[in-house]
């Protein structure tokens, strides 16, 4: 079985892994599963997701993977000062 693997390393926050990032990864044409190796230490969460298309094949569409990467990076980016004051996160 071949899958695309996405590894995330970010500041550890309640609900970050797997809930918030899994919601971003979810897409009508994508399936995802958590990899069995997940951990966090010193305030850093590390997790991996197996991602595949509806036919259980790895994702080959570079544009789709780049768009997913940008959404994930935005979700784990530190809040900007103006967003922190209003209680919002970059997403």
C-alpha cells in the first residue's frame, strides 16, 4: 500500500493534533489516517498523517499538495500581534 505521508511539527496546543489539522487535511477527495508514531515533548507536537485519494492511492497532484501545505502552515503559524489581541488565529 502506498500513501503520501505528511509530517507536522508545531507548538503543542490542545486539539492541534489530530483534530484541528485533521479537519484541514479532510477534503472530499482525500482520506487520511493517523500514523501510529506520534509524540510531543518540550512543547512541540509531532504527528504524521497518511493521505490517499478515494482509490487508496498516493496523492500525485502537486498543486493540491502545495495548497494543503499552505493551509497547514497557516494553521500552525504563530498568531500575529493584531490577531492575538482579538483572540483570532491565522488559519
